[in-house]
C-alpha cells in the first residue's frame, strides 16, 4: 500500500515538474502514458481536455494534486466495481 501511495505522489510530481498543478499538456501526457490501459478515450485529446475541465474545480486551468486524487479515486472505484461485478458474474 505504501508503494502505491508513493507511486501516486511521485507520478504527479514528475508529471507536474514540481509545480503546483498539471497544465493541459502535462495532464494529457500523464493520462496517455500512465492511465491508457485502464481508461477509455486516452487517444482523444478532446476527451482528455474535457476530463481536465471536469476535474478543475477551481477553474485555474490546471489539475492540482487534490483534483488528481479525485481522478485516481474515481478510477479505483470503477476498477473495484468492475472486478467485483466480474466475480459476482462468475459465481
């Protein structure tokens, strides 16, 4: 669990190049390279821009660490539901 948390933090800091948030280009690169296998539409820059707008609660044009965690939480929840649904279907 510790390793997963460290990876989340390190990924954000590396992607944001130590800045307070991810700009559009950094966010798009992070989503494409790091989340492409568990998300749909990661090859669509317009879908990624729409996702960024949805996450950007304070409308500053950047995805803060807290906003990034919202995305991670959503993805973890979706993955959990799909795995639990698969297990229920198999039994």
